């Protein structure tokens, strides 16, 4: 009986050792979640965009607004650094900035803003109802905070970035302040099919 138990335990451990372990992502692994599936928004050039438009690339989606004083420019600057670290693989990554402030962030404002960080970045916008629906689908929080004048309001908003693999599946949540080297390492894993 003792031999049989030893044999069963040995086989179990052997099989456990053969099963593939999940990739060692540094960001939060969201693989398998049932949200953040798609969007239908207009880019800063006036073209309707969906996630499927970027199939074959890893896609980083960040929600913010152009008058954001800190988190948004810091995040987009970090994404520019991530692309620099990726070298030739940068052409297989698309950074997408979705505005939470369609009232002030016109196509022209978005174009000037995102391309100032990198000419390949894309700014997306929708009307207020569409913006709210897309943010809700991605579980993004945002709330308007009144300013001194009606047009000087700010937005409190979630600060993470969502990363899709080249097959269009939501895989990672990158925390604000994550180091560009760590983000680049995660993107390399996704680009390698992990």
C-alpha cells in the first residue's frame, strides 16, 4: 500500500512539473477576463476604430484627458520610453489614448497632444454617452470635479493601462508608475506568443 501511495505521489508531482507555468508577467495578469472586449471610437484623423483594426500588434490602451496635469503625460511619456526599449519590436505595438473628456478634447486637440509624445500614438474619442459606455466596459472610473469656471474642471480617473496581445485578447493591467523596462519585458512576452 505504501508503494502504491509513493507511486501515485511521484506521478502526480511529475505531471505537475510538466504542466506549463503561466508567463512571469510583471504587470497584473488579466488573461481570461470577460470585459474590455472592444470599442467603436473615432481617431484623431476622423477614422472609426475598433480593437480588431490593430490585430497582429500588442495594443496598450490608456484612458485620460489632454488637460490632465500629471498622470496622463507621465503615462504617455513612459510609453514612449517603452517603445524605445523595444527597438524594432516597437513597430508591433500600438499605443492608444482614449479621452474621457470629449467636450474639450476635439480631434485636433487630441492629434496635437498624442503625437507630441510619439507620432505613432493614436488618440480616440466618442460622444459623452459612448465614452461613458466604453469606460464602463473597461471598468474605468472617472468623475468630473468642478473648477473655478465651467471650462476649468478636472477629471479624477483610473490610472492603469490595458494591454492586449496580438490576437486581440485583454491580457494585462499596467499600474501607473510601472517602470518602462518592466512594461517592455511584458510586451516582449506577449509578442513572443506567451
